[in-house]
């Protein structure tokens, strides 16, 4: 749960800094999400949205991999 904003920051950095290097994308995205987390009421909403986004992302990846394993066996 504590890493959800970091994961969303990495994805946000990849979308915001498309032409830069990977480490600039990661650091930039984490800095953007950390600045958003400094705003009192918006930080709670951003945290909830990041948890929901990461949980949905993990669920989709799990379901996709589950389907691939059934086909292979």
C-alpha cells in the first residue's frame, strides 16, 4: 500500500517525459506525485486513486497470466 504512489509516479513519469531517459522519467514521476501528496485534501484522494489503479493493474496482469497458464496446460 505504501508503494502505490511510487508505482503511479513511475507510470506518470513515463507518460509526462516520453523522450527523456528512463531514470529521468522515474524520478520526475515520483517528484510529481510527491508534490501532489503535499496538498492536504487532494493527497488523500490521490492516494486512494493510486491504490485503486495499482490494484486494478495487478488484477488485470494476474488474470491475463492465469489465462495463459490454462492454455499451456
